[in-house]
C-alpha cells in the first residue's frame, strides 16, 4: 500500500519514484518491490505540495521556509480574513504584547486587516490599547476588522503619516511598531528612521520579511534585511534581539529590534 507523496527507491537500479496518488498495489522496478526511501528531499519537484513530514525529516530549512511562505501567501486566515503572517512569528508577537502591554501598536501595512484584528483581539484580552493601522490604501481592509473599536485606520503612505501617528500617541505610552508594508530597502530604511523615535524604551520595532534573499530566493534586493543592518549601524539605541527568533523558522531574521530601556 502506497501513500501520496511517499518516495520509493529501487534497490537494484537506484531509480526513485514519488507517489502522486496512493493505492493498494505494490510498486516494483527491475522485477522486485521498491522500498520506501525515507527522508527524501522533495525540494525540487512537487512544488506547491506539502510532503508528509514524517517521511521528509531532512528537508532543508530553505525548503521549509518556502513551504511556510506558500501556505502563508496562499491561504492563511485569521477569523476568516486573509492574513499574511508566519504564525510562528505571530506567536512571538503575542508573547511580546503580553510582556509589554502596549498602549499603542502601530501596524504599517494592513492588507485585508486580519493581522490588525488579531492584534486588536490580543489588546481586548489585556484590556487596553489601540491599533493604529497605517496603509497607503484600505480598499482591501475587511468590514469585520474595520468595525473593531480598537482599530484606527490611517490611510496614507507610511512616512507621510508620521505626524498623524505621533499625534495619536500620549506621553508615557508604551508603543510597539510592526512594519509590514513594501519591504524595499528605501521604504524600510525611511520607515525605520521616521518611526524609531516613537518606539518606547524597552519596546520593539519589528521589521517583517527580512527573509527575502536571506531564506527565500525572491523579493526586493536590497530589501528589509539590508535596511535593518544599515539602520542598526547608526542607531545604537536599538539592538537586534535574536532571542525572539527562537522558533528558528522566522520571516524576520534580525528584524526584532529592541529599543534599549
Ligand atoms: C504584506 S501586506 C500587509 C499584510 C498584513 N500586515 C497581514 O499580515 O496580513 C502589505 C501592505 O502594505 C501596503 N503598503 C505598501 N507600500 C506602502 C507604503 N509606502 N505605505 C503604507 N502602506 C504601504 C500595501 O497597500 C499592503 O496592504
């Protein structure tokens, strides 16, 4: 009996076959039954398929990041709203929000509103705080997220919105910022330079998608990763807190920037 995406090998000639549809028969080659080939890397074929984990335990981190990326880009949702987040990273955001108990979360780049709604729901459980949702367009922002009382939309280019955002923050507020907009080098460094003074000491400026060309083989180059490096070289008040990458599989390598308390 074969299962979908199992890989079989012929012990006589070495040829290998991947199963596209499982069945009851016995796969054979050179007149003998083929054997299951464990831990085969299906990285170059079966694009878009998720191979069974237990038969693919030596997949490279690069292949796993690509699988995660495809899942996130294609069909990840929060409360039914499309959301472009690596759930492992979002779990870290949840941990940070519990630790920091922010008064203001600035989310730059909102798309469908799934991530803004998830942030607002976390603030609901903490019992305080607002999400300033900054995006150059909010046409795609769904009604459910739009209706949440903690979410305030600021429809503008991120850097052009800086005065509006600053005016929404009270002195002494704990401010957490998540940048998830264009991910180009220029936009990221401009957003970093404009918004960094708003991050409260001890809090974080999270820069997403620095995995482009540092895990994924596509995306802007130079991009967020290079912008973070250049920003840190000129801003000793921030450090890259790599302990926040302890799930290993992150879309934000070097991107959890902590403002030194
Ligand atoms: C990756 S999506 C955001 C995904 C969302 N945070 C989520 O997790 O589901 C990027 C968003 O950034 C917005 N964007 C792109 N360039 C921008 C800019 N310069 N200023 C503000 N928003 C921008 C786009 O309109 C788009 O909605």
